[in-house]
């Protein structure tokens, strides 16, 4: 009888220790464990079409960059209209339901540029949907800022 009581107490303690608040669970979902494999973009609002760029064919590949709550340097390539471009290093972090991305080399603005904080709209097991500004540099060297829907594909 005493061993059953001890086992029950241990089980209850384990349950109490292992329980997380809703906020802790959400923080875990948004922070540790995500690996970004690619991101696809589309311009927000179907009536806003820019003939100089096709967002649906523009993809960032962050390789095995882990998304964490602290800044870390990530190294990856991106494709622009199906053409693979130069490698870019990024600092990526998550805070207060926002994904923060900043290039390590601030002068590298070729193609799509994801600098900024992006509101996380939806997270499920393998996808994260974001909304935020992204831009591109045209052939004349002028930088354009656009509002985009961003879908990141992630692996746990």
C-alpha cells in the first residue's frame, strides 16, 4: 500500500512539473526546434501586380538555420525568378509573435530583401505564415519596398 502511495505522489509531481502554461507552449512552438528550408512570397492583394518581379518564383533557402529566440547567423542562398543568386547571411530571431530577420551584410540588397520584423499570422506543425514588408532592387539600383504574404516552410 505504501509503495502505491509513493508511486502516486511521484506521478503527481511529474505531472505538475511537466505541465506548461499556454504561453510557454506557444513560446516553444515559435522558438526552438524549427529549421527553415525555404520561403515563398506573393504580393498581398491580387490587384497589386509588379511586372518586374514574380514573387511566386522567388525562394529563400536558409539551409539548416535553426530558428531560436536569440539572434544567430544563418547562411543560405536565394532564388529570384528561378535563378540562383549569391549567398546571404542572416540573423534570425523570434520575439513577441514576430519573426525578426536582418542581413549580416547590410549592403547586400540584390533581389528580395527580408530585412525587418514580420507578424506571425499562423503556425501549424510544418508551416509558418507571416505578413510583412520585403523589397527588391531593380535593374537601375533603386530599392522598392512591398507588402507581401510570406509562407515559410519549416521542419521540426
